[in-house]
C-alpha cells in the first residue's frame, strides 16, 4: 500500500506541476518503481485523441456502449472522504475532463449543472483529477450544486480502468457518458480534441428520449 501511495502521489505531483514531458521519462531522482509503473500503462484501443493538437495515449480499453463501468473509490469532498459513485442505483450522467478550471470545462460543467435541476432522479457527476479543494472552490464560486464534482486525483484508477486516462499528462480525457442503474454504458462521446466541447445537447436529448421515456 505504501508503494502504491508513493506512486500515485508522484503522479499527482507531475500533474499538478503541469509537466509536458512523456510520463515514461520520469524526472531525475524518481524511484524506479514509478517508471516501472508508468511503463505498464498501455493503450489497448484505437482512439485518436489530441491535446492542443498533439496526440495523446489513452490508457487501457476504449469504453463503448454496452460496457459496464468499473467502480473505484473517488474523493467526494474537501474532507477527503471517498465513495464509489457507481454504487448509486440511479441513471448517471458522467462528465470527465482535464480540469474544471479551464474555459471549456467550466462552461460544460455549468451547462450540466443547469440540466441536473431538470432531472432530479438522475445523478450528475463531473470527474477530474483536480484536488478536492480546488473543486470545492470552483463549485462555490460558480454556484455549482446540481452536478457533483468528484476527484480521481488519489489513485487515477477511475480513468485508468475505464479508458479515460491520458498517459502523457495524467489528466482525464474529455468524455461524456450516460449509464443506467446497473452502470451499463448507454451513451458515450470521447471528444477528439481536448480543447473542444462535448455535445451536451445531444447527450441530454438521448437521456430524455432513450433513458427516461420507457
């Protein structure tokens, strides 16, 4: 466990410092276990994703319609309490993004926050690797109270196990998905260029017509 925490902590440090280097090339002095761990992060998909026009590696398999999301602990507040959000028996709209505190992510989070008020029986989540403290500041400053911001900063396993982690940056790729009560993916959009927006209107139309009108 200590080794795992060291590895994930170091990865978090690189993310927070905004390193643009390939993650497999760790800084001098980083333990060998860290570089070995990074070398295990492989792409098993044909996704074509870019960040600022540069190709990035999405770790693991592509999540597709019909797949079941893998639930892992996510940090849900600034008290660093953890929860598996997939344990909720509800339809869920899950938005993953590089960071809440960017123009596109901020805009889309606000759009989904507004939508959440219209669908009280649907759980709306935003997942990033921002620290819970940064998420709380953002939500308070922007009156975000419908969509729940949760963090994968500690383990990076929600992203890694569900095909949503960008290897080079340690950030989550921009994606928008809808899962049913059993966490089976019914809708998913991977945004090809991370600086672009997900099609929130299309996703909400699917939610209304395909998920709620049964």
